[in-house]
């Protein structure tokens, strides 16, 4: 921890307390890109599960990321077309994510076509696509499910592509959430999480982060000059050049 302020001020208004995290966690992200069976989410989920069979909790993955509309396929002509694969927030895709999240001890992010009642959509502040209030709302959604299998949040795509506009309503905007990290601490003895208000050892204050180390090394490499070039810069001709001149 570090304290600032004028010496002897007794911790007055000018004093501040800085708490630093002692350990940088290297985030390990697994990405699963698959070729879904269009309109057959169940078959697509089975293929995804087979592809992930070799991945286990011991691999220490923090985030498992799948694309938008991962299991349903992407392009649909209208709401009637997408309705055969649209799901509620507790539908098959979210349950699949919960199963994998608990199995791997990670956060799972996966896109799917979400259906919601109009009254629920209005509460979310989303734009209304349907003039008929009795018709459900459809969204190009992404579920974020934590390591405990609970849904952290569901995001509705805001900037719709042309093929989304045939059936999806626009979401209410970007969201920002905290993703749990550190579920594999028992497998990584050197990893320890600290909270924002947890004091750390004085020896860690001002410690160079990995990003700063990489930046410093890159700058050092950029500024370094080959010895032959250095002699030229200082007015010296390389020995081979002098011999060529005789």
C-alpha cells in the first residue's frame, strides 16, 4: 500500500490510499468455431460437445467463447422462420452453457436467437420492432453464464446487420459486467486473487506489469542499433568498407 500527502499532515484531505493487485492473472480464452446445422440447434450442440470433449477443468480455461447464433445458424428470412429455433432465457442454449461452465469452471459466452414477451422487452428499454403488441420480440442475443452455472447477463445485439433486421429487434445498448476469474486457484498454487480494497505488500507498489515489461523490451529493441550501423552513425567506416577503398 502507498500513502500520499504532505509529510506530517496527519492524514488530512491531501492524503490518499492506493491499493494494488499483487498478482496479474493471465486470462485463458478458448474459442469454439463450429459449422452448425442450420435450424437444428440440438445437433449443433451435440457437435460442439464432442469438439469440447478433450477440454477439462485442468486446462485452466477462464472463458469459453462461441459465436453469435452459434447453434441455430445465422440467416433467417423473417420472424416466422427464426421462431422454430428461438429460445427463452432459460432455453437449451443457456442450459448447455451452464453445463459446460460448471464442467470447466469457467465463464461461457454464447449467442442465440432469444424470444421475449413484448411487456418484458419494454422493461429492458429495447426498441419495439412489432406493431402488434401481442407478438413476441426476437433478439440476436448473447448469454454470459458464470462458473456456477448462473446467467450473469444476456446482451441483445444493438447494431443489427441487414440479415438481422429481417427478424430481430435492436437491443438497448452495450453492457459491461464483471466476469469471475480465479475458479482454478486450487490448480494454480501461485495464483491468488486480491480485491480492490485489500492492501498489498509495499514491495509490490510500483512493480512493473507484464504489459509494461513487453513495452520496455520492444522500445529497447527498437532503439538498439547493429554495431556496424552504430559505427557509421559515429563517423566510422566499417573495416570491410575501408579495405575496399584500399
